[in-house]
């Protein structure tokens, strides 16, 4: 039997059938990752580089690229530890840029 959707990446088990669709997973992940945690995950890495966009991008362009990359790297589509780490970086980069643009 398929497992139910859990609250975010900290409980996500890539060896299972997944915990919901991409939007559910992203929503739970965003709710659980704070700005400080995002900074810790990225370290010195540039959020623009992680999202593969230029530094003069508008927030709408950032949001569009974030959604594109989140779908591409979603753990239900790409099983593996590297995928989970990449997804964490993508969401951390988006979290940091949201704060920069004062978006909630």
C-alpha cells in the first residue's frame, strides 16, 4: 500500500513510493525550511548559480526557474541521494532569494 504524504523533506524516504505529488512535496518542504537553514545548506554557494539564472533576474523569472528545476529534480522522478541533495539546494536558493525580494 502506498504511504501517505509526510511533512517535508526531513521525513521523505526516496526508497518508498513517495509522499504525494510535486506540489505537495514542495509546499511541505518550503514550510519546513527557514532562512537560516537555507543559508546553512547553501553555505558559500550562490543561489543564482544553483537556480542557473542571472543575478539581474526578476522575481518572476526566479520563481519560474525554481518551479522548472523543482519538477526536473523531484525525488519521485529521480531516485537517489544526489537528487535529494540537489532538491534541498534548489529550495534553499529559492528561500534565500524570496527573502531578498521580500516575498512571503
